[in-house]
């Protein structure tokens, strides 16, 4: 399929032909959901920790004698049913990440790209370069292009001025092409790819 290339000033700069096997798939939401779950699970720190009965600093001596008091039979005051006792089945530090086959991860990225094409939310720009690191100037260009909520993907290296100018704009993320991922594509309304990013993606999925 052919898509018009835009400049940051909003002018046309030719067309680019996008490969159907990357940008023209019938979107599978189940694959996207698996990938998002995989990414979010890997981001979890997993440092939550409750104190169990073995972690409580309290005597382990029997609370009172077994028989003759009229009370229930208890041993340690560190048991979960007592105030100040350990938590029963509380969270423990662990790794939440899980495996997802490499082919599924690659396929999920293709489906995420295809979803943006299908919803007409993909914009290809000729180059992501700013003459000076001025957020106000770049913000005005984004507004003219309708980029109030967007993920912008550049080439292997980002232009320094462009990256500095864009980082203070709310709801706009800028990443090099090697940082492209399904979660960030789906969480933003528009996807902006530079010509270099399109070429790198097509080379990656050869």
C-alpha cells in the first residue's frame, strides 16, 4: 500500500510503499493482548513483601498453658489471627515476568503496526530534525499535524535538538526505532514513523 510522506511543516514529500506483510495484516487482538500482558508483567518490580509469622520479632513461647484456662488452645503469638502477628498468604518478592515465544512477539509488533494503518493513525514523515531545541516551535508543528497524543519513532539515532524539544511535550513519546514496542504503540493515539524507521522495520522483518 502507498502512503503519503509528510514533512514536519505539514507539506507533502512524496509517497512510500508499505509492505502488506508488515502493515497490512488483519489485526488479531488476542495476540496484541498477550504481548501487552507480557510487557507489563516484565515491568513489575515485584518487591512487594509482607511479614509472615517467621519474620515477626516476638517471642515464640507458648502463650499460656494448654488446659484449664477455658480459652482456646494457642501456641505462638506470632500466628496470623493475633494483632501484631504475621500475615497469612501475604505477597512475597518475586519475578512476575513470563515467557512469550519470539515469533509471537515479532508477530504482535506487525499487528500493532497494522492496527494503526487500519485506523488511519499512521503518519510517515521524511525526517525528524529540528534546527534548534525549542519546545514551543515543535509543539506548534505537532499541533498542525494533529499530534496531540502520539508515539514518534525515528531512525537508529535521534536528532539531539528534536529529542530535547519533544521531551517536554505532554502525551508525546519519542523513541529510536530499536525501542519500538507494542505497548507504547497502542497507548498513544497516533504513530509517527520517519522514513528511516520504515526502512529499518522492513529490513528487520525480511
